[in-house]
C-alpha cells in the first residue's frame, strides 16, 4: 500500500501533468487580443478609481478587484454545485420511490 506522503506526491504530479496537456499554447495571442477589449479598459478605469478613492496603490487596487472577482466566482460555483446536488438528490428520491 502507498504511504500517504507518497500518495500525495503522486497525485500532485498527476494533477500538474494533466494540466500541462490542457494548456493552450496560443496564450500570448489570446492575451494580446484580450488586452484590446473594452472590458480590460473598464478594469483599468476601475483600478484607477479604487486606487484614488481608497488611497491605495494601483497594485493593491488590482489585487482587491481580482480577489473580489475570484470570491464571486467561488460563491457562484458553490451555489451551482449545491443547486445541482439538490436536483440530483431529488432525482434519486424520485427514482428510488418508483
């Protein structure tokens, strides 16, 4: 049987290797395209505004915005997962009653 530490190392290695396979090598092109979008312009304005209104550096403002968006994404991911689990439980209840 594999020891816990060895198992964790094996799994971590497998996770990294499988992510490498999914990396789209055109990231430079995609990054260049995204930088030209109105959304990036809006983010730039938001960073400047937050930096000014909170008297913080632009780096700090950018980090706060990114962290907030990540938090929102995580919350919605959790919500969608719970919603899906609820529907799955309902489906399983219905199926087991038949």
